[in-house]
C-alpha cells in the first residue's frame, strides 16, 4: 500500500509520499514522486497502485515531454492520463489474467507558464481527472483512512504551508502507526505560488521521531484536559457499590 498526500493552499502546494514498496512478503524502498523542473515549468507526479504500470506510464510521459511542450498543468494531466490508457491497452488483459488488478491513482501538482496559479489534480486508473478547488484543500491516494481526521479539522485554503506540512506529517504518522504497509522514509515536496521552483526533502524516521513522540504526548494531555461534566449523566446510571 501507499500513502501519498497532496495539499493545496493559497500560498502553495505541499506533498508527502512514503517510499515503502511491498510485494508479498518482500519490502523495498523506492521513490514514488517524479519531478519535472525547468523554466516556467514545475510539475510533480505521485502514484499509488501497481509499480509496473506506474513506471511504464512515467517513461512514456517523459518521452512525450522531450518532444512536446505544455503551457498549462491540465494539459500535462491530460497527457499523463493518455499514457495510463496506453499502458492499459498494452498490459491490462495480461495483468488481469495473472490475477492483478490494473490500478494506478495519481496526484499531479505544480504550475506551468500560463497557469494563473498552482494546481492540483487527482487522476483515476481510467485516465480521467478532477481538479482540487476551494473547499477541498487536500487529496490522499493509497492508505487514506487513518490520516484524514487531522486534515479535515485543520486545513483550509488559508492555511500556511508550514501548518499544512505539519498537519500532513501527523496525518502520515497516524497512518503509519495504524498500518504495516506505510512507513519511512518519506519524501516531501514544497512549491510556493508563482516561483516555478520545487523544493524536495527526504526524512528518515530518526529525523522525525521526536515530533511523533511529542504529538502522542500532546494528544494524551489534550484528552485529559477535555471537560468531563457531560459524562456525569451517563455514569450516574451505573449501579453504586454497596458496603457490606
């Protein structure tokens, strides 16, 4: 399984991807983010699904970038979607005969020269996509169930990139401690609006273990500080111990 998170706020984009690859009982560490960076062109792609499908689609897309220019991110998203369809035509039948589901979900983010702002897209295995707009500041692909609560409670379009990254890491960490198929290292992508410069950073578990421990302690303290007055009505219905 995979954990890939893309966040869009007014200030820019924040993305996090784990690097754990599982195949049966075998595990390996592999990068799940592809970056294309040049003049007035900043684009990143994160994927969840069959690694063979992902690698083939990315290779085809890279070839397309060598011969074709895109001025808006949605056009690049269309192009990558076409490559997913191309791989499906070539490999879907044989994969399904072998017992594998043709599966590739993709997050594409960035800003190209004629985009008025940074963009974030979610692509489906069929190659079609949706764009994240106001009111939907993030998207997760892969193992998404455990990490949504903190994002839903904290993120808005006005959230700073620093707070978005903080919430994003805690979302990943919640997923990691609840799942055995999501783990460090994680790759972090930062993009600030209109800069056309993508920053990338890898974090090992040792780099963030203190933050994880601090969060666990803060949660315990916050739980203890929650008022208990509302509980009295329920506990009052319990039978009282009588002294013999």
